[in-house]
């Protein structure tokens, strides 16, 4: 976000890997983001591994919670400190 001149205020949603609620809450606290800007579904499905972020995006899109132009950050972790993040702008219209 720094490289793109963005702050937390520019971010519509943060989509973390859904490992467990404790980690998601700790990430939100460290980033200074309220939990209501974190996509969370681990409470419904548990740790769905590599599918966790796409499942969140699908659910939020179907529910009409994503709007064209929303800035999103997706962040995933793996075994042994492997991690990656993507910054994107949502380019689909809300579903009816």
C-alpha cells in the first residue's frame, strides 16, 4: 500500500487467509483496521486453505458487499513463513 500511496482509509476490504480467528484479529490490530473491514468466514467453514480468499470474494460479491472501484488487499500465508499479498481494485458491478 505504501508503494501505491494508499492508507488504511483507502481500503474497502482486507481479505486474509482464513487460518483461524485469533490470527485474523491480530492482523487487524497490527494494521489498525477494524474487524468490520476484514472479510471473515473461518467461523462458518474453518481453514479452507488455498480456497479461503476466493470463497470470501465469492460470498461478498453474491451478497452485494463489493462495489466497482473498491480497493482490496488479499493476503495469504503458508507453511514456513511463505506469504503473499495482492492489492486490487474491484471492477465488477454489484450483483442484483
